[in-house]
C-alpha cells in the first residue's frame, strides 16, 4: 500500500454463519494488504474477537435478545436489526472520521441496509460483498422478468421441472422463491432490497470468474459504472483462522486418518437448513445401507422443532454402523474436505460449502434446501458436472425408489461407480482451474490487486 497514513475499512456482515465467514475472510485478505479492519457486528451471533486479534470489533446493540431469529421470522429480525443498528453505527463512524487514520469505505452485506443510509448521510463510500454466486443473483433478475411478464406464478406444479426459456440450466423450481405461489409483497420488497447495490461504489464477489463468468457479465452489463471484483475463493486467498460460531469437534480428524484415501463421504447440510424426522431417519438408513464410510454432521438444530437432532437417530444406528460411520455436531469442515480420506460431499449446496468442496476437488451429492442452494446445485450437476442431485420430494411411491434407497444409490454412485470417478476427475480439474485463478496473473489475483487500488482511491 503506497499511502503514508493507515487506511481503515469497516466491514458489516449479516450475522449468520454462511455470511459472517466470507466477510471475516475478506477482512483477513484486506488486512494482509495493509488495511486496518473494523468489524461492526450485531450482538446476535457475534464473532469471537479473541480469535481475530488483528481486527477491531465494534458491537452494535441490535436489541434482538429474546427475539425470534429463526428462518421463519427472518424478515422481522432483519427489520429490527436494521432499525436498531443505524444510530450506534452512525455515532461510531462520526467518531472515526475525526481520527488520524483515513476511512476508505464500508463494505457490507446488502441485507444490512442501515449501512447505506448512514454512509450516504456522512458521505462515506460503500461497497457490497456478495457471498453467493453471480448465477444466483442473476436468477433474481430472471424471476423479476417472469413476474413482470405475468408468467409467474405457474398455473400448476407440473411445469416446475421445465427449463426456464433462455436460462439453462435453471428450471422454474430452481428460482429463489416458490414459482407456484403468489409472492407476498414484504418478501418481494426484501428480495429487491437484497439484490439492490444502492449507492455502492463497487461489488466484491466470493466467486471465481471461470466458474461464474456468464452471469457476472450479465450483471455487469446492468451496472456498467460499478466495478466488479470477483476475488474468490476467499478462504484460499488468505489463510484464515476459524470463523465457526459453533465449537468444532476436531476428533473426527484422527478418525479420518484411519480411513483409506477417497473412501469417506462427508455429510453436512450447513448451518441453517432443517429437515424433518422422517428424512433424518431415511438419511441414517441410506448411509448405513450404502456400506461406504461416512462422517455426518448432525447439528443440534438440524431437525425442525428440536435442539437435539442426534437424539432422533434410530436407536440401533451406532450398532449398525460401528466404526464405519462417525456422527458429530459440528466439524472443522474445511480441514475435513481437504483430508485425503474424503472422496465425496453430501451437501445442501450453500455457497461456502460448495466452494470449499470445489477447492479440494471433492465431488458432491446435492440436497439443496433454500435460497441460492437450488441454483448452486444446478450448476454443480449440469454446468460443472461435478455432482449428482438427490430428489427429495419424489412422489414415486415405489419401495425401491424411497428416499433411503435413493440416498444409498447416490452415495454408491458418487463413491464407487465409473460415473463417480468421472465426476471426481472433473472436480480435480476444476480445483486446478481455481488454483490458477489465484496465481499471479490469474483472474482472482488480478481482481484483488485492482480492489486494493480501488479502495485506496476511495480514501482520498
Ligand atoms: C447460508 C445459506 O444456507 C447458503 O445457501 C448461502 O450461500 C450462505 O448462507 P449456510 O447454510 O451456513 O449458509 O451454508 P454455507 O454457505 O455452506 O456455509 C456453511 C459454513 O459452515 C461453511 O463455511 C462450512 O465450512 C461451515 N461448517 C459447516 C463448518 O465449519 N462445520 C460444519 O460442521 C458445517
């Protein structure tokens, strides 16, 4: 960095694991480039300052204590957050502007709309960090276009599997919201607000140009004056300490050490997705019957309505699987995926998980749940061709096609079939491509250089 005075960047994450992680990773990258970093965060799901001594932490009193922050009430929780964080954030920025250090900009998750309001008032530049792919953001444009042409909601469910015209590989069922239902105005307003970059000076993407280039180009065409910086995969661009909000069970690493290379399927549905008890039990039976070794993250909140999902596993499960399977509450996922014993990932296709898997050349079984996961799953299975999709809501009542059987077959296909080997080969090729993007002259490396120059230019 060529400026003499230190330059500070303030980062404001949306307080959920899949969003906090990339923001902290971005902080680490920018810190390694010489910037001072402040993380302005809600008290709810606060990151642990002791793990990141290089950052300054600014807690924002969100008044969410006792508030329902579950997925089903999330719009209300976001509204409370945005209302309550505005004044303390403004007070803090005003204080900072009087200090010796230059304040270059605030980088924020676009769900935290209060940032734009405050920054505009104070004349401080902002940038948005996109924690998903451009393909997912582009799917919103498709959805709004279909709504404008009154092509949504679909008349009935039979069209859900049809490909959206000129939008391969996406089907109507992959759109961000249920294509058969009227979308409530509050939800549409939220989506509009989320996709809007407002007064941002630039957009930073945790994606890789090679993986996401067509959607990136489409979105850039819509905002030609706003520079895009696709600098992913963030977790590989700078070494980061753990960003987990939940304690990691590291014992699984020595268990993996005892397994043969490429033999274990790692199973995790991320930090937010929930399933019902029937699916949990079918997963258990399918994994057991696959006869492949597996490491399964059964997060306490994985089962809707309880905080002890493990308690609902079949009674004989441990006995049946013996040492072939291991169940943990939360794993050091990046290390797990990088372990030579892991040969496949049964995932909900959250973008962090997908990218972490791609970076280790691990092919996937896709069980998307919501948000960007359906779009990610389509790209994994139909564009990058490094995974297979597991249909959950399959109405076929044939006993040989029940979920348990489909899981058993999917695991075997991924782990021991020729088709699985082909996917593994492509996943390794993709890993190499992503590594190239991070080398000097590679797309992400160049983009990061431009981003550093751009942030410095904002501080003048
Ligand atoms: C949410 C949305 O579900 C996702 O679709 C969106 O892309 C980001 O926000 P989440 O469900 O948390 O994310 O999934 P994901 O994006 O995959 O992030 C999960 C993170 O938790 C990953 O970084 C993963 O490494 C970590 N993790 C998960 C662990 O460290 N241990 C685990 O046991 C499971």
